[in-house]
C-alpha cells in the first residue's frame, strides 16, 4: 500500500501533459476553421488625361464636336499655361465661343491669338515656326490650331510634316485624315489607334460657359507678352564696315 501510494502521484504527473494534449486536439476538432482572407480585386479606373497635343492632327465630327473643340481650347489655356499658344481664327471663335467682332482682339492675351481668318492664322504659324527653326529657338510654346480646316487641309498637313513636334490642330468640318466622332453625350467613337489617345467620354461644354472661361483665361495672361517674341535684327553699329563703306567722305 505504501508503495502504491508513492507510485500514483508519479503516474498522475506523467499523464497530465498527455491529457492536455488530448483535450487540445479534441477541442480543435470542434472549432470551425477560419475563413480564408478575401481576395482584393484590382480596380482599373484610370483614363488618360485630355491632352490637346496627343493627336497631331485631330478631326472632329458629330453632335459633340464643337463642345470637344471648346474643351481642348480651354485645357490648353487653363492647364498648360505658358507651354501652349492657342491660335483660333475669329470666324471659328465666333461659332465656338460666341465672341463679338471686338471681343478679345489679338493684342489681349499671352497664350491666345485670334487672327482674322484661317489664312492669316496659317500664315502666322508658318512664319513663327520657320523663325524658331532658323534661329534655333528652344522651349517656345507649342502651337495649337483650333479651326475648321475648310479648303486648307493640304496646307495644314504640309505644315505639320515640317514641324511635327511643334504644333497640333483640332479640326472641324471635313477632314481627310484621322477623325473621331463625338456624340451629344460626349461619347467618342474612333479607330483603335486614335481611340487609345482619347478618353471614352468627353465633358460637355456650353458656349456660354466656354466664353466666360475663355475671357477669364485671357485676362489672366493679359500682362504677359501675347506671342513668342521674334528676334529682331540689330542695326549695325557706327563702326560697322557696312556703314563705313556707305558713309560719304567728308570734304
């Protein structure tokens, strides 16, 4: 009996850890496993920003073409700052923005030039771009033409071919090149290569709102030079050999 009393505590001590393991295993079998963590699905909501220079020559048609041209014009003026100069003939400015003949004359703004017609607009751009190339000008604002191409489509394409990185055009009317159709709700339909450079939907822009924003943008820049300054030839100094050869000899 004495020996049995000494052995029982030892057996109990040895069996305690085993009982704990048995209870732990039995309890775990009744516990439902944790649900797997929910997988997070990636959401791709990015759309390309509206860049007026994304397509070098962009033709627009459809019920939302005019609103799209307004949007491109205002983005260039409001968001691109001094890196862009918008050239829009006055007939197109009248149709798109409702400008009167004496509104926003060409000396008003720094980043906006409104010549009398498309021929004058193209003549200015041809001269300006040629001067930049001949003088090696760098960092000048890119030119954005917003107009109805009319009968000058060949002239516009030739100018773009000579200066592919220096100007872009948003063209209304019949355009033989790349063209996008925009409906009244702003939905864009275009060939795949062209659609990749444009958002799926463009915001609407009424003519009244666009005119107010155009006036505000022009006033913000009215104290700056209107157009890139051209390098003027300096008059020869009195010591110039040209003047010395032409100057009459004193008696």
